[in-house]
């Protein structure tokens, strides 16, 4: 579980068929082999640690469904350690399970901020809500506008300086993870075929007879 608050920008140092190595500093603090680190919003398991970096296995499915497959030596990535129990939740709950990639359509300036519009698969549109949350390359952002095929977010100066999003340009692919709470709610709604009433509760043992004396 993550928060979408990027801790540092790491550097790709090795890419093989099933392994990637990253240069990092801050996220190594307290990290052990077997721990999870989000790389561009993708939950990866640390398999080895070395002075100034770590390595992680990457499955072929991950390379196909995310932008990790397009990374090269010295590319930058967003890094975040897993949320510690009792830690502050500065962004929103992020699983590190990317739903899909989106393409940056447009980037425009608005005073000190930048408005980034990103395409999104039609199947994810129901989970993208204005003023709601979405993780873009592992960065927790608020949606400011959404239409039938895309959404827009506003990047403040701090986000642009401390994540890779400040370098994103039209045509770039970014990893998207929608709010998982919305997905669970939709799943429950689709699966529930009976109304929630007294009869439903009694049928499943939540309501018994009268206990009045």
C-alpha cells in the first residue's frame, strides 16, 4: 500500500528481460530485501540492495501493461516506499497495481502551474471523477476535469520539481491507477441482486426475532 507521495526521483541503471536496477538514496533507508517500492506507481519487490541502489524483478506482463518496458539506462523514475503503519496519509491509498497507461495529450501553463490532459481507456472513465483522486506514474493527483476519453490534472511547482511529471510532454505514456475504493463499490453493486432490507438481513443471520420481554 502506498500514498502517491513520491519520496525521490531514481535513475534506471540496468534493464534486462526480467530484472531492473535503480539508483536511489532516500528509499533505501530502512529498506530490506523483500520490501516493496513503487516505481512509477508499480509495486515492485526488492530482490537485492547495493550501495546507492536496488534491484527488482519485473514480470513480462508488467512490462507490457505499464511504461516500464519503455525505460532505458539513465531514465528517471518516481520512487516511494510502502506506507508504514501509523504513517501520515498525505495523498490517497494507492495499491501499486496499474490499471492501464494513458497518453499525455496536452500540457499548458496556468500561472505557476501546468495543466496536463491525459487520455484514458473508456473502461476506466467511470472511476475518474472531477475532484477525485488518480495516481499518475505513482503521483497522487486530483482530477480537475474529465470528459468521455480523457481527464486533466493541475501540477503545482513542487510536484514538477520533485517528480518526473515536470518533464512529461505530449505523446509520453504514463501509468494510471484509479481509486480502488470506487472499483470495489462498483463490483459490490453489480454482484448484489437483493435489496438491503429486513428480510435480506434476517436471511443472512443479521436480524433475529424480537427480544422484548
